[in-house]
């Protein structure tokens, strides 16, 4: 499964918590349905450290994290 958040890139404002929450909520749904998650934002700046940490913590809590 490939999840593409490209549509949110143009809307993203680092201070817009509503859009950040939407991105995280959609990513969480995808994490639950996935065997592998790769984070890459091609230097758009959408996946800031806080967002990635939030998603990694969620993956760990749901048994979807392996080292």
C-alpha cells in the first residue's frame, strides 16, 4: 500500500495544526493496515521531527515497529 500525502503539501503550514492532525490521522490508519512504512517527504518539509516521532510511537504501540 502506498500512501501519498502530496495533496496536503501545498496546504501545509507548519502552524496549521488541523492539517497536521489530518495527516497524522490518515497515516495512522495506513500504519494499521501496513506491513512496512517508509518515511520520505523529498525535502518538502511535511514530515517534521514531531510528526515522525508521533507516527513511530503509534507504530510501536500497535506492534508495527521492528528494529
